[in-house]
C-alpha cells in the first residue's frame, strides 16, 4: 500500500523552507562590532528575513536569520556581515546587515 502523497511531500516542503549554508557561506562571519570591519571593503546591504520570525522561538529565528545573512553575504563575495543580529541579546525585528570583504592579514 502506498503512503498518502501529502505525508511524503510534507517533509520535503518543510525542508525547502529552511536555510542551509554551504562551505562558502560557513566561512562568513556575522559580527556586531564595527571595529572588525573598519579596514574592509563594503560590498552592499542585505536582509536576513525569514518567514519564521513570528512562528518559532526567538533563538531559532535568530539562528535562521544568521544563516541567511551568511548565505547572502557569501553570494555577494563577502567575508563578514555587520549586523545587530550577531548580538546574543537580539530580539528582532531588524534583520538587515552590511556585507564586507576583508583581506586576510
């Protein structure tokens, strides 16, 4: 007997809504310290908004926003994202950040 299609599709739909980062985005640092990026090149502004902020506990929403900031920062070629989300006491709602490329040194 085949399982109902909804049961098979539901996990795939839920996983598709999550943010996953790869090795490139996992190297992006999200920080709230201006000093860390002061000698770096600004690449642009991004938003880590996710649809989960109003539906899950704030720590899970923060994790999702951080992941999305890392992914979007990597997409712009950045190494760092300056954002208030990096503050452990972040409670939202601001989910934006500024992407920087910093030279190793």
